[in-house]
């Protein structure tokens, strides 16, 4: 008996029958979905938006409570942005795409579509509304398509499965993420709209408290049989991945879990391990259906040397700390390795600011299963690491081995710093090569550069960016901004395989429903308001935000994140004004 069948045996007959009944309902739902027009689907999403908005407060509060953030914790606002706010934004974007398709237009009508380096097409995908241009001034986002895809092809193919609504995609299995509460819902929406697949969502056990909230928020999908939500551990997952009536699997998780699903367990008896190894050698996957995945990785934060003010240094140090510590570091998008220049005249000053900001960030529970063990692993890997409350800072010097830091996704509050020689273009090219070749995974990369230095590099800067082999790039921003922006895409850089899955296969979000995506690129302001004003900024981007509310150091972040979500959900100028006034006190 294989380990997989042993896991299945852990389910009793009643559990199997209940799961089979859910799949039966979804099979009928798939046929119903195929009979809906694009306009009817847009109407359904509007109803879904109403129910999500009604559940927003319960959603955010339940998520915060489940992570041990009490009602007065300054980071509680994270659960508003990474939960209902993200889903509401996605629904608005999908509704707009479906409305265009229903009118016989391309989702790219009215958007700027141009060229990017290397024969690529670039779609300017953010901001697309006047409100976003105002609230998030200074931020922009592009989707780059694979080399050889022309603008005309991009326009003609945008829409994916919504161009053939009567083609039923069957029933897919979504194995939900355990860390961010919007992810399972966003993955379900992408199954429906990009692939015409209705979904059986198995929530991660860490999200069990959210199931009643999900059931209320997603009732418009559940009632007609387009979605079912189930709980369970490995036995349920094993049974469902092998289910003959589920045609596809999508997982957000770890590469180890992906490999166990595709090839079989790498633990257990010697015979089980040998069977798994043999399947890999012979290229005979245990899984007999297609699978897509988002699996994380070790994300770089490249700091390009320049002449920075003391305020620049302090702000960008807090920026980096946010990239690592948001959600306690339990993020696939967390920045983990800072790549600096050993020849930067301000390197020592920046390191000192980074230590201060890392130590000063609010403490919070280490809540994700396995994280304490991974922190201990990092401490064993780097016994000289600086221990700051609940977090580790590892400054890797000459002669130190950076392998563990660069190849292990700690998924915990562990931040590393490495140095490379060079300045200007030489450093940038070396740092990009280092990130591409030495760091595990290709999900997201971050790069910080002041406006004067970027300008001095000229076309060399854009050429260098094109060489970064990551699915999401953030320049003077964090890749989380790309994650939360629905018209951008989220997923690993193309090229991974079942046998070497890296950061995953395929993309999600992608509310413009673009085909042949290579990456998304986010650009943000190097300096906050008021230092972003042209007279002070040296040609950089202008923003109205004195400090983004997602920074872990934002004093009013919790109130602003809640206010932005409530405004997204219900509108109201009074809500917006109060929120903006709080943002100015961040």
C-alpha cells in the first residue's frame, strides 16, 4: 500500500461520501456556469462584491484574532488590506473586464500597450482609475508579455476563457494558502474566470476560523454550485488530488508539498521513498492531471548605491523591514536577502539604520506552524546572527557562507545582508546576476534606487531590469504591491517544470485576463510626501503618502488600512477624508 492510499484510508466512508457529494454538485455547477453569458457573469460578480463588502469587518477581525493580534495591535490593519480589500479590488477589476467583453471590446481597450526591452510587449495596467491615480500617486504597474508577443496579439487574446464562455472547464481543486486570507478566494476567482473551472476549495487548517466568513462572503458562488469549501488535513488533500472527477489542481504552498502531490512522499518507509525516487527518474508522476502552483522562494532586495540623505536612509530601512516583517515574515513575498555594495560610501550608515528599524518594529506572535523551528534553523546556520526580540538579522561578511540564507525560504522573521563589489551599472549588473544565479526561486525581486542614480544609468537601467528573471519586480516598492493590484499578475518567472518546480507554474490574479505573461513590474516613489515634491525630489515620482500604511512602522497604519477597505467596500467621502487625515499622521 502506498503512503497516498494509507492517507486515504484515514477517511471514513461518511467523509468520502460528503466530499463526493460536493464534487457532484460542482459538476452540475460547471454545466450551469457554461450557460451564463459574460454579462450574467458580471452581474454575479456584482452580487458577490456586495456580500464580500458586508463580511469585510468580520473577515478582517477574524483573521487578526486567529493570528494573535489583539484589538489594539498596531499591525492589525494588515488583515484588512491582505483580506477583504484585495478581494474587493479584484472583483472591481474583473467586473470591468467582463463588462468590456460583454460590449464586444477587448479588456485592453483604453489602456496603453507599448514595447519593453527584448522584443516584449508592455501593458500599462495600473493605475486605471482616477481614484487610484490620486490615492496611490507615484505608483504604477506594467505587465510584460513573453518575447515575440505583439501588441495586436495581446489585444486579440485578452479575455482568456471568457472569450469562449460555453466551453465548460470542469471542476478544479484549489488547495488554499495558509498565510494570507485573500489568496484562496483570489485563486477560486481565477479558476472561474481564466479557465471556466468551478472550484472545490480545501482551506489550509490555519484558515479554519475563516470558513464561516468565507461561506457568507462567497454565498453567491456557493448557492448555484460554482464553489464548495471543505476543511481537512493531508488525508482530505490526498483523496481530492486523486479524485477522478477533479480535472485540475492549483496549490499555493511549498515546493515540498507540491512534490509530494506530484511524485509522492519523500518521507516514510524506505520502500515509499524508493518508489517516489523511481517515479521521478522515470518521469511517471503520481498525479495524473494538470497542476499549477505558487510556491514562494528567497526574494532579493537590491540596494543600488547613490547619494542618499539621512531621511532617505531611514525611510528605505523601514521599507526593507516591512518587506521582511509584514505578517510576521510568513509571506512568500517577503524580502529575505538584502544585496548591497561593499563600495557604497554610506553602507555603514545604512546598516546601522537597518538594525535600528528592524529592532524597533512592533513585536507580534510567531503564529505560522513550523516557524519557530525555522528560526532555530537559521540561528544554527548563523550563530553570530543578531537576535532582536522575535527576529534575526544575519549580516554575512567576507568569508562567511551565504548558501543557507540564499537557498532556504525561512518563512519567518529572518533577514540576511550580503555585499558585492562595485558601484553604478557594474554593481547593478552584478547584483542582478547574483539574484538570478544564487537565490532560490523566481517569484519576486525588489530594487531600491534613488532618482539621480537611475537617471545616470540611462537605458542601462531598463536593460538590467529586463535581465531579472522574476515573475514580479518592484522598483522603489515592494512586490506585495504587485500582489495586491489585481490587474497585475502573480506567479513565478516562466520555465519551471514538474521535476524542477522552483517558485511554481502559471500565474493568478491577472484581472485583464492576459495570455502569454512573463512578469509584472511595479514602480514606486523613492521618497515619501513631502520630500517627493518636485522641488525636493530631483526628478523622482510624486506621492501624497507621507508613509505607506502597509509599512510596519506606520503609526496610523491599522486605522488607515481599515478606512481604505471600508471606503473600497461602501464608498463615502467622509470615510475617505477621515482616512486621508489619518494617513497624514502615519
